[in-house]
């Protein structure tokens, strides 16, 4: 059986905002907990509990991130919120389906979360921080 890859924090994932990066590191930590559960052969219920933890933390992070983007009138805020909603819906449905009679493969869930987090952080989140830095003339928007 092929071993699943844990996500590792790197400068490539940093968007240049310490507070946002801190939240992203926590999301990666929870993701890695999911990988560990699969590697240890734990049951679906335990996986669903950690997936719920990911959902809860992601909700908090998304709220903070959206409030932050609102402060500097990020022009793509609506689109960014849609990405967040799509992710939350998909993860919530994974969680519901995990306890059904025909559950999804946890590895498929892992692959989805891995790809989404990496792309979202490196592209979408990096874009709003780049925009903020381009329009910012002082440190007023450093709060997150």
C-alpha cells in the first residue's frame, strides 16, 4: 500500500502575512492528522471526528480571512467567498457520507483536501495579499 504524503509547511505556502500563515499551518496540521489516521488504519468514525475538526477550524479561518479582505475592499471577495463555500459544502458532505452505508474512500477525501488547500493558499490567498500590498501605503491592513 502506497504511503500517503503529509503536507509540509514551506516558504512556498507562505503568503507573507504571519497571522494568515499561522492559520494555514494549523489547517495543514489537521490535514496531517487525517493522513495519520489512515496510515494507522483507524475507523471511519475517528476520521469523521478529525474531518469535523477541520471543518470547524476552516469556518473560523474563512470568517477571519473574509473580514480581512473586506477591510481593504478586495475586488474578488465575492468569488473568494464562493471558493470557501464550495470547500465547506464538499467537506461537510464527505463527513455526512463517511457514516453512510456507502462511504467515500478516505484517501479520496485526503487527495481533495490536499489539492484544494495547496492551490487555494498558493493562488487565491496569495492573490489577495498581493493586491493588499499593492494598494497599501501604510501598515493599516496588517491586522488579521
